[in-house]
C-alpha cells in the first residue's frame, strides 16, 4: 500500500493562504467524498489554523500524484492557493513519519503543543465516519496515536509553559495551588485574555470573573468557559475578594493601581498574585514593592517560557527517535502482509485437512479418545508449521527475491499468494 501527502503549513504558506485552505469539521465529509470519486481507496484530511494536509492511499504509486491533483482541482480550485512554493509532499514512509511527527507536536509552531493531538483525533474520526479509512489508514491511525502518547510519556517534550496564557496559568497554580477554591479577576476580552480564560476556566468555573469595559463581551467570554462576568463598577468589590488578578487589556493606562491594592492586601493572610499581560502595562509597577502582593510581568513570563522551550528542544532528538522506530515498524508490518496472508492460508488449509481426518474417526472413537487424538494432532500441526511460519513472516514483499519465495511456497501447497506491488 502506497501513501502520498500534499499540504501547506505555517512554514510554507502565509496565513491568508492557509485561511483559504482551511476546512471545518462539517466540510470534511464532502472533501473526502471528492477524493473517493477521483479514485482514492483511502483518504484523510487534517486541517488546523496552522496547516492543511491531504493524505491518500490505495492506488498504484504512479497514479497518486495525478489523483491528488485532480481532487485538489475540485476541492481548492486554482489560483494563488495552488502556487507550488506553498506546498510540500511526502511519499510512503516519509508521509507516515510526517503524520507521526505532526501528532507528536514536533512539526508545530510551539514544539510539543498538546492541542494538535486532539485535532488529529478529530480528523481521524471524520475519515472513519466518511468511510475513507480502510485497513491501511486505520493501522496508521492506531500507530499514530500510540506514537504521540509514547512521545508524551517517554520524553519531556510537553513539560513546562510555552505561551503567555499557559505561563499565567502556571503562576496562579504555583501560588494558589487548588484553583477550584480560589477567585481570580481577569481584565480583558481580547485574544490573550481568551486564552487565559480557557486555561483558568477549566479549573475555576464561576470563580473566575471576567471584567471588561464592554459588559456584553465580558459576558460572552465568561459564558464560553463557564466563568462569571462583571462590569467596571464592580472592580473594587471584586478585587477585595480576589486571590489573583490577570490583566490582558489594550487599555493605555493602569487598570489596577497601587493605592487600590495596598489597603486590600493589608487585610489578607497571604499575598495577592497579579499577572500583567498588557502592553502598555495594565498594572501599576509600584505594586511590586508592596509586601502583600506578587507581581509578574511579560518579561518575567517570557524568561520562564524561554527556559521551557529550551528544555523541550533538548527532548526533540529522543522524540524523533521514537517516531523513526515506529515508522520503521509500520513499514515492516506492511511489507510482511503478503507473507502473513500466505501464513494464514497455509495454516487454514492444514487445519481443514486435520478436521476432515478427525471427522472420519469420530464414529470409531469414544469421546475421551477423540479428545486425545484432537489434542495430539493439533500439537503436531503447530510443531510442523512453526518453522515455515517463522520463515514466511521474515520475508519482505518489497524485495523481489522474497516475493519469489512467497510465490514458490504458496505454489508448493496449492495456495494463492498475492505478492504483487500496488
């Protein structure tokens, strides 16, 4: 089975091209249907904000390129999106290895990002639901998820915060520990504030409060993560009960002032944690001098992010080694399929002969005698077939000499063996 991929990603194509090639979950069924109509026995499409990739399998290698081109003519059309410089392609083992790397977070903008695995799983589900995944791709999918899990568990590729939002979550968790019982006030509803809300909302629910000068936007963001919302008039009341504060607003002035925080922290048994993600700064830097407050700015978080990124980069060689081993094992599995089919056919034929002979003896033997003969003949068959089974499983159908051997063995026993290469 030959596999072919053509795709674009954040390294090869600008965002305006990637946007035009993006497909939502609802679109994938119709896209996969196009590939099926063009002759792809199996197909898979992975579409995220950073990449769109098309995989096909189940056609002769000489046909894959043309099949892909015809399908893309229908799916994405012509024009700028088809500029060759935006696209990359891989065949066979390289295509499978590429998917393994993608699912493991090794081909991401942020090395080891966890979100990509969920996106790969969703694309796998879409391929299966559309009936576009056959025996080959299903085996690839199974091993792909296994590889991604191994990379996560056997290396530290995913350890440490590598975005401002995840670093903010880490700061809050380190200082406040059990976030479920804490209160955090989040200023802002922009992109970074949304990311912070997603991280904190999962731990805190309604104990996370979103504040914005636009109450409707605060309510919308809060609802999306199960948090609560308030407007600017409630700021001091919310600060009084807050264990943590995060500012991620575009406001050109300080949203939280030192004279507001100083009397509040004097009443507290433990420090208030504040994170300023604003640019310009949203939190008065003088708060860093207040003994009852712990203030973190973007530079503080970026230093930690840089350290974590460096740690992750050190883990890349180990992760790449896992991908290479698993890709080689998949290739070995695939090239051994014709030999395995011959083994199954051979064993089935011998078992049929054994059962036929046993049936002839059943009327002449007692139940105990028949059971003993059945067991003895089964063991004898296992021993007789053990050596030829191992020999067949060691053959590689990609090697002409081994294909000839499989055919010879099959013909010796009157078996059919499909060892041709597609």
